[in-house]
C-alpha cells in the first residue's frame, strides 16, 4: 500500500505503478488529497467547479461555457469526478472573495476550481485558482490567460491543463490537436480528406478536398506541418503540408515506384518513410532541406511504418523478415535491427511513446484486432482493446492516452476515433462529424 499526502504528487505512485503493469486503486481519504493504492480499481478524485464568474456583462455566457469545457476535460480523463452544481451548498460570486471551505467539505469535494472571465471587445481574460479543500490551502498561485473570443476553448484547455498538472504532477495534453482522415460515403466508395480538430473533436478544419485518397497524416514536432500520403498522382506519394496556409508540396524521394508511411524526426529536419522499388519495400531517411535520401534497410522483405524514438537515436518499424509481421528496432542510421515482438499474431503500426519507455502497436490475433503497448525491449506486452478492427495508435503529448481508429463490421461498417488510457481504462469514442481514421496527435500548442 502506498500513501501520498503531497497534493502535487497524488497520482505519482499510480503513474509509476500502472507503467510497471501492477494493480492499483485510488481511494478518497479524509485528509488533504490523500490517495491509497491497493488494487486494480480507480476511484476518481471528487472536485467542484462552480460556473466561472463573469466580471462584466459581456462575459456572462462565455464564463459558463468556459468552465464547462474545463470540467469536461478533467472528467474525461477518468481520474476526476465532478460534483454536480445541484449538490453545491456554497457559491462563488466574486473571484476575490475568501473560500468557505466548510461548504465544500460538506459535499466531499477534495478539490475546488474557481475562475473569472472578462470580455473587452474581442479580447478575453480568464483567471483561475485551485484549492485543496481539506487542507484549506490554495495549490500554487492563480494564473491568468489572455486571448480572443475565437480562442476561448484554447484558454479553457489551458486552465484544465494547469489543474491536471498540479494535481497529477504529469505533463499536460488538453491544449493539443489531432489531424485525421475524415471519411464519408458508403464503404466501397468512401471519400477521404485530411482534417484537423482539437483533441476533443471541436474546431474541425479541413485541409484537403476528397478528390483523391489520403492516408496516414503525421504532425511535425512543432505542430505547424503535416506529412501524409496521397494517391493524387495515381500512386502513393508523400506530401508536406503547412497547417496555417494549407499550402503543400510533394516530397521528391528520388527513388522507387511508391513512397508512403512518413514520419518526422524529433528535430523536424528529416523524414523517415518507406519506398517500394522493384517489388521490395525498404525504409529510407531524407533531409527535408537538401532532399538527400539514405537507405536504412536492404532485406528482401517488407519494412514499413517507421517511428523515431524521442531522442532521435533509434527507429521502431514493422517487418516480415522473420516470416510474419513483427516489430523491430534499429539505429536511426540503419544497421542490424533487433526484434522486440514475439507474441502470437501479427504486429504493425508501431509508435514510440513521447516518454520513450514504451511502443504502441496494432496486433491481429485469432481474428481480432487490438491496440497494445510494450516496453522498448519487448517486455510487458499489454493489449488495451479488442474489436473487429482497431488500428493506427497515436500517443497524447504526455504519453498517457492513446487514440486510434475502430471500424465496425459489415457492408455498412464505418470508422470512428476512440481513445484509451495506457492502463487500458477509460475507453471512449472521440466525437467527429462522419467517419474518421488515421489519427495523429499534435504536441502541445505554443
């Protein structure tokens, strides 16, 4: 049993424990945000978030909307449970008024979030504070965010990120975006185009039309560019797209009949990808500025789906060189790879965790598809999902959540995006308009 009494580290033991694949439980205590870890069930932390106070008449509706997004972010993690406003005894009518802790203790809130919003023309100012109810103390100092009315959701995500980080001691992930393939039409005539949205499905923007098939978009480390594969020329080619201008260009890989499955290096200067030439598929690396390409594999087998480690020193990829589809790791400069997957079934689409400690993958076994994770040495394999077709995992910026595509069975089957915690808990659908596949999570926005 592990007991934690420091508010800023109440989930630290849970994080270490679930990463090590051990069972854990969170239990609310009568002390200051104390949690006991014992078995494999999580009891979410109860918190209260009264509607943020509008500091002028123009902020009335926006203040309420903004606090709702903060609550949705936190509750959506599965680690927090909001106490409904109908159960509140106390109220917050002024951001500067002292907190009446007894009112919030009475409803068993362990954390309290208060905020205020002011609107001046197109400018929005958001302030918030976070309190440990049982200790009667503010956790850290209050923060203030400024932006435009069009960016109010981003400010809400920033507030939620700050609360999440202070309570869990983990990095944030709400103020991020996802690029994906938006789909519509029947299964045998599906039309696809690139789209980008907030991590929670809001603020959708389309980046391409549906005149040609597009696949596997991937963000740059700075989040301002996207690599993807398009059949616009009749065969797969890699394109580089600027998110702000939506301008794009073909990356001239210089070799092969087809190029596909691209990913950025951690510094954003190079791209690793697959090329099919003469019936053989290998992995190449290209400097974006110079266009110079280097062949990294040369086996008489299919090597594809490469993904860099966070430090850029190694690449994980899939290959059938052993007779079946398995995962391998090699130096970023090429060389003899090391096989890391040995379970029953086929492994593919590996993606290195931002933390550097795990690889997520798609696995097909016994007629079912799974999203799974394993350590980078192949140990500790865990399957997080199972369905007719789950594929294409992508990591949240903090390495805590995995998003993927799930397709339903039959002639009328459709694709949708789902997310799941790295422990396998909190599986949920990500709302999109129409079908969606091939998600890729951005870094935190700047």
